[in-house]
């Protein structure tokens, strides 16, 4: 009977069964550039190293080998040894909150108007009791932690750029009034970048008439942030499409890399926040 139970438990832990569970619940992050998977590989490497060190603690020679053999023989009688790199292990680590992975959080510190229509990098872990997440934001000094983050406020990183690195803009020649974009912004050079949503605006010399607009031929580009009132120092900034790098000041913050948004679903997500 024990052999039958063990065989049944082994069947229930097979990857092809748990892959369906993993994809059903976590596909939003699994499809986002492989960032979660890369973090999982780092996670299991750490566990394997710890296990390797633990095995060494049983000592060398005959008695050490006998202790190691007896420990594993007893475990074999009572349970199924679940490989740390199995999909079931991955799923359980996610559900338990033991495994944290990189994601980006819309409207950081939800309710704080200072982060309206922004998206910041964080390490997040899941809380199955509340069906929500806890985020640990990258920052100078003491880390900032936010809890009770719902699924709709999370996304996978959209580009392979670290929070402190300048994103190389490859869309500057295409920008024209009405285009939606995300731009890196940070308060000062000691802080990480966040991604901020905006719309390309018209130059002061243009009346906004589409029939006569020549803004897309000009080297200067207006980035508008319509969540701020007209006249606000945060409402717009001008960049040079020929040689845009990081621009700004300690007073107004620094604007850096730009992503033009082509996906209607991505734009709709921003507008729904």
C-alpha cells in the first residue's frame, strides 16, 4: 500500500500537470520577457548551494557517509522528494510568498498623487490570503515597502533596462503629436528611474491643426503629462530628438529614455488607471 501511495504522489508532482496550474495563474508574468524565470533560476541556484553546504556538514569518511545515507533512506520511506527545480516547487514558492520576482507597479504608493500615471520597478511577493502582492522598491537607503497591491497594478518589465540605467531611445524620429509614450524620470541622480505616461504635444508655433501641423519635422519634441494642470512645471518638457539623453535639473527632476507605445491594449491600461 505504501508503494502505491508513493507512486501516486510521484505522479501528482510531475511537471506537465503543474505547468497548467502555473500558466493559468501566472501567465501574466511568465510571458513578460522571461524576467520571472530568470529570477527563479537564481533562486534555485541559491537553494542548491545551501543544500550542498548542508550535506558537507555531515562530515567526511565512513560515519559521515553513513549519516547521509540513513537520512536519505528515511526520507525515501516517508515521502516523495520534490526536486527544487520542479514546476510544482516553483508554483508552491510563488503561492507561499517565499519567492519574490521583478515586476513594475503602476501608481506607486496607491493614492499618492505624486506618483499618478507612473510605473516603478520593484521586487514583489504574493500573499495568497489576500490575493494581493507586497512590493519592495529600489531606493537609496531604507527600502520602501507597499502592501495590498492588486493584480491589475502590476506588469512585467517592458524593457531590459535596470532602474538606474538610461534606456536607449529608438523611437525619437517617429514621435509626432498625439503619440503615447513612456519616459524615464527621476527626482535626482541618486534615485532610480520610474516610467511615466504621457502624450506628444504640439509646439508653441503650431495651432494644433492637423492639416497644417509640421511638428513632426521639427527637431524639438513636446512631451505632455496631462495628469497635471496647465501652467504646472510638471505639465510638459521639451527634448531634442536628434541627440536626446538625460535632461532636467534638481528642481524639476531628470527625463531620460523614451518608449513609444504602439499597443492599444497597453495604452488602454494606462488610461484606465
